């Protein structure tokens, strides 16, 4: 049932004013929401900046502590390295002196043997090639190396040399190759027999003495090698006067352990105490600026709550006082103006009739 309205236009003007006021409050609400988001974003940025500054400062201060102690440790380790090198040099000198001392008789014996080895050929007018390594490998092989040299030499002369010559010839056939193998083999064995009969047999006593001396020298070298190896592997270093080096090295090693311990203590103190102090200092330095932003945010939130409450009340008032007469879809400034225009220019007495004409005009 339509409410009795003495002045329809005044009523509609009242509704329009309420609609405008509600729209303005909603616009204010929307602006305040945007402002709230802006300030919240600004506050997040400021908080992140403060956190980043705290993290960066803590990281830099911690790294400074680590770097400072690491430099001291590096200096100490370099000193330790120099001392160890000097100690090793001193030990090597001591080892050489000990080797020289303990092998002096053997070295003297070798010197005498080598002197005999050079004297005997001269005294017996022995051809120079008879003292060569190859001669002894072919005619008096004693060691594995000499046997290998003898075999390689014979195979090279009897097998490889003929074939190489064969490849270099302009004309090649099997007869030539066979002739080369036969001729070189015959030549080699002829020379070998001649040297055996003319030299080896003639100077047999002298050559046997040389072979014996060469054997003594090899034995002498093995003994020296065994003694040298034993001295080098000997763990007892008391004979090398390394006490001062050991003391200095031990002192530096203790210093390195002490610095490492101080470094750990400094880092622990930094973690427990200094980190909190740095955090508090930076937060205090930024407290005023961050606090101002927080106050602005609270003000906006408070204002927004007031506006939201006002919009809710105005919306409920319009729903209970105006929507029943006009309908929710007509509660806008332009539509109310259109209905007022119909009331002023059409022959109607009620708002209901004006609304009916408005809807008919829209169809």
C-alpha cells in the first residue's frame, strides 16, 4: 500500500539527497581503502628496508670479525710454512751429512775401484772399446740391463738392419732380402768371432778383472743405496739438531689454535650479544619514521571504520525508508531526477504512477 505523501517532489528530493550522501560516503570509503593499501604497502617497504639494513649490517660486522681473525691465522700459517720449510731443509742437510758419514768407507772403496777400472786398461794396452758398456753387454753380460741391451743389439743388427736396407734399395725382391739377412748375419758373427779370438781370449784375464771390479762397484752402489734409503726412512730425528725448529713450530701451532679459539668466542659473543644490540640500534634509529607511518595507518583505519559504519547505517536507513517505495533499482540520482521530471511535466498525482511511466518510457 503506497504511503501518503503530501509533497512527492520534496520526498524525492529528500531521497536524492540521501542517495548523493551515500554515494559520497561510499566514494570516501573507496578512497580510504586505497589509502590504507598504499600506507600498508609503504609500511611493508619500510619494514623490509629496516630488516635489510639489519641483515646487511649484521652480515658485514660478522664478516669483518671473520676476516680480521682469518688474516691473523693466514699470517701465522705462512710463518708456520716457512718454519717447516727451514726445518725440512735443515733435516735434509743433516740426512746428507749422515749419509756421507755412514757411507764414507764405501765411497772411498768405490773411488779406489773406479780408479783401478781406469788404470787396468792402460796398463794392459786394452783397446778403448773394451771398456764400453756395449762391449761388456755383448761379451760379459752380468745384469738384466746388460742382457736386454745385448738382445736388442743383436736383434737390431740381424733382423731390423737388413730389412731397413732392403726398403731403401731401388729394386726389391725376396732374393735380395735373403741375401741381406745372410750377408749381415755372416758379417756380424765373423766380427764377433774375430773380437772373441783376437781380443776376448787375448785379454781374458784383464777383462775378467774388469768384470769383477764392475761387479764390486755395482755391489758398492747397492750398499750405499740401502744405507741412504734406511737413513731417509729413519723416524729418529734426534741427530739433526731440529730442537729449535720444533719449538718454534709448536709455538706457532699453539698461536693458530689460540686465534681460532678467540675467533669462535668472538663469533659466539656476536651471535648472543652484538647481533641484538645492532638490531635494537637500527630499529631505534628508524622507529620515528616507521611509527609515523603506523600512526597514519591507524588514523586511516579508524576513519575507514567510521565511514564503513556510516555507510552501513545509511544503507539500512534507505532500505527501510526508501526502497519500499521506489525499489532498490531506482535509488540513483539520475533516475530520481527522471521521476521528478515526470511528476512536474506529466498529469500524474503519485510517485507510483510516475514510476510506471518511467518504466514504460524505458521499454
